């Protein structure tokens, strides 16, 4: 008997618990569709992944120009959700051991949602700073400042020295606050998980299984569907966007800064990429990843039929309704052309992760 996918609110997110989870997929959708009722608009895709054996977490995001802040919010959500997955699974009689290790968590993004995942992956390459009491703390802060400085300078070649230094210090301050906050969240998550499993018979063995290896998402698989690295010019109609950018306002980070962070960090070793043949919106981002960043390697990218909104769709019996203009197709056709290739790519990413951990 198949388990039914039912979403319930946890923290700021929506979660469908699987009784016997093989892993957790954290999903970040596109603008509008990923903010308003993503469990409806992306239901067909999420249902397939749930049927594959994953607990599904839909992470929300706000429409904001500060993408740094939104990415930080998403990773804080992971630490809020991990203990709750354990607690609710114990209460429901479900298997919960998968949730004890953050390496069993993976990421799925669509459109602008991929940018937030990319930022978290990029942050995973930041130099570790340690605690203020550590003897190398000040030296590590300088290493972090230098890392940020390289990114800002490579992406803002026409900016004045004063503006570059100001931006570097602003980013450094925000990152130090975020890193400190995440370290606290990580410790709180571990303590809560320990508390929730303290009544289990094999508590000592289970306690050794609690692992949160990175405050960001290093070595967690990520699959990007039609990624869009967008700036203000894509979020606001012209000519208003040009006027606002001319006044010195734009999204943080800008597309150039995002690419610079990805290139400087040089991670994304467990990344999959799915593009669509008639998708012009994601074309430049996909081309940059494949041609300039040279990732992912062959076998971890798919070029499928459809346009930018191909991931949207709900199931009704043996048929699927696709959006934004409602069109009907058979579930078999949708599975063959879209959902099965996505599912199989996730399997390959998990196999690659397992080989890296050996």
C-alpha cells in the first residue's frame, strides 16, 4: 500500500513525512509559484519524489532584493526542521534514523530557487573562522575578508575603491552574523535531537549517529531545474528597473557576484542540472554553468522537452494538468519526458555522494 503525501506546516515550511524515508529533499521553487501554494503547483513532481521514498520539505522564500538574507533563512530552516522530523516521526511510529545525519538531506530548486541553493553551496567554501577564543580567529577573519574581496573585485571591475571596500565590509559583517547564528542553531538542533531520542532503547548508539557536518550544505546533493541567476532587471519591468539600478540599487548579490562566488568556491561536486529545450529564461545561466564553470560533468545533466515552467503540474487520476496555461497530458507522457529523468538523476547524485564519502 502506497503512503499518501500529506503536507503539514513545520516552522515556516511545509513537510510531507515519509514512513520509511530514504532521504530528505528540500525544495525551493520559482518566483510566485514557489511562494504561493507550491504544494499545489509542483505537486506532480513532488508526488513522484515522495513515491520514490523521500520526505519532502517545501521551503518558502520572500520576494526581496537581498538574496543573501533569503539563503540564510533557508539554511536556518533546515536546523529548525531536523529535530521536528525526528520528533514527529517517533510520535507517528515512522522511521527517523535518516534525519540524524545532514548528509541524507538534499536540495531541489527551480528557476530563482536555484540561486538560493547556489549561494548556500558557495558559502560552504568560505574559510572557517572558528570561535573568538581561538588563537587564529583574527587571522581567519582576514582570510574570510580576502575571500570576499576577491569575489567583489572580480564582479565589480568599474567600481571605485571606496565602494568596493564598503561592499566587502558590509558582506563580511552580514556573513559573520549568519555564521555565528548558524553555529548556535546547529548546536540547538543536536541537543533537541538528543532529547527526542533519549527514550529509545539504543540511545547511546543513536547519539553517535547525529551528524551535522557543515553549517551550510557542503556534500549535500543538489539538483537545479532551469536555474536562473537573475538581477533586478528580471524582477521589475523596464524602464523602472534601469532607473533603480542607475540609482545604485540591485539585488544582493548581483548575477556577476553570484557567478564569482560559485567560481571562487569551486564546489558543486554533487550537482545535477536539468534544462529545457525551449527555455530562454534559464538559457544564459545554464550555458554559464556548462561552458564556463564546466559543471556538472557528463551524465549529470539533462536537456528535456518543454519550457521554463515544465516542472509545474498537478495529477488528476491518469492525467496531469500543466501550468501556467492549463493543458492536459497523460501521466505516462509526463513521467517519460520529465519526472522519470529527474528521479533517475537524483539516484545518480546519491550514488556519487556515496562514492565521495567512502
